[in-house]
C-alpha cells in the first residue's frame, strides 16, 4: 500500500480521555475512532490487526474441530425468558421493541440462540459431540465503558459452544478448547497465563480465564513463582495449615470485658491492646434465608464466593440487623462463636489459635481467652478467606505472589444450565432421553489486540509482534524527490509485494524525521530506509522496531533477508 493513499490519520497529541496506553496509542496510530461512549470504529490499520487476531483464532478453532457459524445479533425475548435470563441479566442487556411491540435484545452472548439451534438439529447421541463457534459483534451496556476497546459496549467476540453426551465428553471438549486457547495466545505473541476462576456449582477446575499480564490490567491474579499455579483472587485456594493444634496446657479462664462502642477489628485491637491475629471476626451470613456464622482471623478477609460454594447456597449475603439479633441476641458488631444460636463454620486460619478475643453476643462486650473445644464448637473448617501475597502455594512449596492481568479469554464448563432450562435433549444408545452437557468459550478480539499493545510499546509508539502487525514492513525513501532513491525504494516495494509480504511504501513528500516517527508510532516491525548515501554503495538500511537495531544490507539481498526474518518470527509464534 502507498502511504500517500492510506487512510491513516496519525496524531502526536495524547488524547485526554484515554486512560491506558493501548487506548492512547490506538487513537494516535489511527487505528480506532470513538463514535460515542463505548462504541468505536476501526479504521483500516486497526481493522487489519483485528483480522489478524480473528484469523489466528479461526485457524486454531478449526484445528480443534470446532465449526464456524454466524448467529443473529438481534435475539427474541422468548429465548431469554426460557433460559430465565430475561429478568436476571439486568441493564447490561440492551432491550428494544419492534414495530409489532415484540421484545428483543442485542446479543451480549449467545447461549440461548445456540441452544435453540442445537435442540432443533440434534436428536441422538450419534450427532454428538459438536462444537460451534462464531466471530461476531456483541453488545453489552457496560456500567462504565473504559480503556477504549478493552471495555467497550459494542465489541467483537469469538464465542464457541460445545455440546456433549456425557461428563467425560464435556471434559474432553473443555481440554481441547483449553489447548486451543494456549495456542491462540501464544501465536498472538502474548505473555499470558491461564488462571483458575470460580466455576460456581460445577465444581472442579472447569473455568479458566486467560490473562495477559499487564500493569494496567483490571484483574488481580494470585500466582506461584515456583509452579504454574495461577488463579484469580476469588478462586485462589489456601491449603489447610499443617500446624493446627494450639498446644496443650491449661488455658486461662474465659473473661467477659466491657467494650463500649468498640466494634471493628481495629477498634477492638486498640482498645484491648491485642494484635488482630488474636481476634476472631464472626460474620453472620444469610444463606438462602438461613443464618450461618463464619469465623475468620481478624487480619483476614472472608471470601464470600468460597462461603457460598461451601454452603452450596444459591444466594448469600451478609445478614441484616434483625437476623443478627436473632442469631446472637445482640446488635451488629458484637457477634461471637460462644453461645451463638446458628451453625458455625470457620476458616482454616482459626486452627491453631488459642486464647482468642471474640464478640460476646452481648451489646458492648467482648470475650477474652476464648478456646476452641472448651468454649465453642465448629461444624466444619474450610478455606473461606481471600488469598494474600506470601500465602503458601496450594500446589507446591512455593509462595503466592500477586500480579495484574487483562482477561482476554474465558473457557467455562456450563454443565446443563441452559440445556436443562431450554430442553436440549438427545436419545442415548438405549433410546433414553438425556440432557446435553455444554461448555462455552469466549475470546475478546479487540481486547486481545489492545492487550497486545499494553505489552508491546515504548515512548515512540506500538511495537507489533509480527503475527499481529498490520504490515510487516515499511519502505521509507528518505527523499522522494531523488530519482534514484525513489526508484530503488519502489523496486524493493514491488518485489516484496510480489512475494506476498504486507508492505507499505512511504511515498509521502515529508521530512525523513516525520516518516520515521509515524513508522515507529504505528509499530511496523521492519523498516527499510533507502537513502542516497547508502544507495551510492549499493546498500539500504534495515531497522528493527523491537530492538532498535540498524543493519546495512546490499540492495539486492534486502528482500530475501526481510522475508527470512518474517518467516522466522511467524514460525516461532506457531
Ligand atoms: P469481564 O469480567 O472483563 O467483564 P466477562 O466475564 O463479562 O469479562 P465473558 O462473558 O467471559 O467476559 O466474555 C468473553 C470475553 O469477551 C472476555 O474474556 C473478554 O475478552 C471479552 N469481553 C467481555 N466484555 C468485554 C467488553 N466490554 N469489551 C471488550 N471485550 C469484552
Ligand atoms: Mg463483563
């Protein structure tokens, strides 16, 4: 492509409303343009990158045996009513009516539509398994669209859905997608980690988020430096500690102390002059209408998802004042395990504690020297807290560290959530009717491109890894008014074009400095500079964007050299 003919509106100004580097650079490099909040146009350069991501995704999905479909974006309300999500989904779902007053929505995801398709077409076990995918526009009316195309309202997603006859098959489908995702993000040239995420009622390790590691990431990840364990903070497990006996000997007698208006851990700690590690927090939860007390050490936080999963509750929230009063006989802030009238479960952090300080279930009172067994009982100990840096790795002897990441993909075993509600059934070998088992697998296309920039930039602009680069090479004649220079540049350009290389010829009548700045900004991996001085010696300069390296090559060798570099970089990414 000739630069002079490209629609490539680059800019030097950092856009004031762009919070993250990728958004700033995508705007400055003329890749995207904001239309309105959370809604973007892709310009030619940006769309080429999108097509690169899509192509890698498509190849790996096809290789994994998934088949591409294209489902409608406009979806009738009836399907969402059938799955139960019409009322549940909330404001992210953009709803509207047609001229006949029928309700519709713009698809934020396609479980309903695909399940409807499959229940119609698939009747017997012989037609299973199936994995269908599409690359298509989604609309989600996000509360806070931000970070450009990373969290926008209209965006491209690859979504795949697997249908299997049994659990073993569903797990195999999941493994296949997991492997395909690893290939996809590796081929995109990204530094990423699959992290375990909460899979709700499914259990097991059947939800992974693929996280691109970046400071600007919205998500926190707990990972082990020694092994490949990584999980998001909701999910990160904490192993049961080895030392759990507080030690023998007589414990001091239980003591009730008056603590007027002293409620929080900090207040109790200061008032009684004890460390938060000595204090036990007692939280009363409302689990499906039933009260439950959860004990945790004062310096830790309860992880509500873990509590919810442990209790097998459909709904879990902190109890209101009335429920707390019923359970403890005291107002909020003084709950404790001694004499509490509801079931008590405790985090592992309570094991090994002696002479604890707890609420007294009496207004303005706390208890000192509280001991497990002697003073209270616990129904079960479990991992119920939020992980912290420095915790032991649940898989090896390593230590947990925190990092930030951008979720670019998600693989999830759905089980029968949709197939049951929407009656996606098949006849098994014995002619019995069974419910299909589903999985769903998403990748944000635009978010992947943006995440790649977050990992690959410098003060001059984007540094595209070869697989996602909109063009591999830019040929820059230093001065287009010198006939020999322009002739040589054009010959190199023509030869590369003929060889199928994606190349730009910067034929603009601009100063070399301006052209170099633009080439760096848009991040083209290889730049061939054709100038009169080198050319007089039959040479041109090759500049590598990533390393800043400059090398001289004979004019006659440059095309072959460039092709070899491109081939090598695409190959290492495969
Ligand atoms: P998030 O927690 O970031 O909101 P999600 O859990 O809603 O993500 P999924 O429903 O699993 O996301 O969607 C699959 C993929 O689609 C995500 O991994 C992400 O790459 C992409 N995606 C989700 N929401 C957006 C958005 N608002 N803008 C751009 N991409 C998105
Ligand atoms: Mg979301």
